[in-house]
C-alpha cells in the first residue's frame, strides 16, 4: 500500500535519504512535489504489520526533463503554480528500509500516477552518478536517457506505455 507522507513524516525520514539529504521537507512537499511511502498491508494476519514505511520516494511534476536540482526546482514550481501543463513525473530520490522495497515503490507509484494523472506522459529519474543507481534502474527496465555533470536520467516511459496497452 502506498500513501502520501505528511510533512512531519517527511521530516522524520529524510535523514535516511542517502542521495539528497540536503533537500528540506518543505522543498519535497511544496506544490508540484510529493513524497510517497510504501507500507506493509495493514490487514496482514501472519504477524503484526510494520507501521513505518518500507521505502520512500520523492516525485516532482514538471513540464520538462530537469538535468539538475536547480531545474527540478524551477520546473516543478512552475508546474505547481498551474502556469504550465504538467506532463512529466520526475522520481528524484528513493530509499528503502527493506530489500526489494525500492523496486516496489518505484513501480507502484509510477502505476498510480499513470492511473490518476492522465496528463503525465513521461516518467524519468534524476539519479546520482553511481553504479548502484545505474544497476537499480536498468534492472527495473529503465533506459538511460542522458548523463549530466551531477546526475544521470533514466526513463520509464516505454514501460508505462506498455502497461497502458495491457
């Protein structure tokens, strides 16, 4: 189960963000941006469900593909103001507390966006320049779009289009 995190929850969990710990809770939850948590099924009967998130992901909605954090801020702020049409979901940080939960939250939130925000037609990441990020996204079926000074961008759009056709 996924749900939006409250600003207080975001504040609590951003300390564990190894990619962008310097981004404040206010930045992550301002208009045009969301923070999602993946939680264990609350109706689990095998054991007491875990109440803390299994993984967290930050998403910005933009009208263009950012190539750094400054553009992420500009593009998502413009989209959040309603001044421009939002057509791109940017996953700019994800972290997991349990093995495999990162992949689940990326896929689940992407599917939720596809189902609830028809204006979004592109799904990309703003990933660090690390082998771990590259392996994570390519293992999940993303395609490398571009490499920049401070990040690399992976695209999931082709996967979301396949899901829409299914």
